[in-house]
C-alpha cells in the first residue's frame, strides 16, 4: 500500500502517530556506509516531509536514531562485546553501547502522549557518539596496509 493510500484510508479520519527508525550515518560522511547513510538520510527526509504534510490531519511523524545497541545484529557487525571490551566505544561520551530497553524507551516516548507536541523530530539516542566519534578512513578502507604493501 502506498503512503497516500495509508493516509487516505486509515489515518485521515482518526489521526495517528508514526515512529520511524533511523541512524546517524547521514550526519557526516563515513567510509563504507554510503548505502546505509543514503537510506537513513531519505528516511529522515521522509519523516520531516510527512510530518508537515500529515500534521493537519492529526498525524505525528517522528524518528529515533539509535547508536550501537548491544544484543543486535548491528552490534555484532561492529565487533560485539569484544569490541566493547577492547575500548572501541571510548570515543562515545557515555563510553558504552546502548541497550535494547533504552531504545525501546525512546520509541515509547515518541509513541506516547508525553511527546504529543512533537512532530518531524529525530531523537538521537547514541550516547553522544555522533558528536565525537572518529572516522578512521585508513582503517576502514585498509589504505594504510595497501600503501605499505606498495612501498
């Protein structure tokens, strides 16, 4: 079903509340993440556009953008508990990964009446990672090892 159909048949008469799941990948360039960053940038734009378009019908549209969350597939791909034990999250101001309950609470807040005057917002829940985390392009792309191999 297309967005217009959802809006026309389900939400127009009753209002509604949509919480999209995003990420901070689009906030700055990051090596090897063009696919995910582009998709999340589109998700964020959709959240804002639909908030404006559907607001007059009583529909709120927000998003939550989690950082690394323990116990998830994304966390496993980041190196999991081994990466956390090795200090990989020390550049995050809260110096740890989040957990599923914390992200659930953020989502619940956006879905609840406690956020009834919020629409078009993207709630970042990443322990401050997007503010401080480095982007080690050499390590991510393997440039350092390929350069030394050529010398």
